[in-house]
C-alpha cells in the first residue's frame, strides 16, 4: 500500500501514541527527574515518529531503511 503522507501511515500513528503515553508517564515522575530521566524518555519517544517521517521523505531505499532502524533504536533506549 502506498501512502501520500506519513500522517496516514499506521506505524507513524502508533509512534505518535507512544509519545503521548511517555509524556503522560513522565508527568508522574518526581520533579527531580525533569532534566534527567524524563528528558531522555521524551526525546527518545519523539525521535520514533520523527525518524519514520524522515524515512518517508527519503527517495532511496537504503536511506529509508536507515531511518527505520534509527526509529527502532529509539524504542530500545
């Protein structure tokens, strides 16, 4: 299936949901974690849909695959 923009890609939608979930969980963390754990979790979560969107805009298959790997790597942090 071919998509016209990444907003409609199911995996991007799931990744965006992860961002929302992580932000919700970070609110529950102690304030002392705002600039440490909380910040790292938020940045890792945000990089998932960002890398998927970046891959969508690439014209070469190898570039696309690399950005999908980056997105997957952000899930592993």
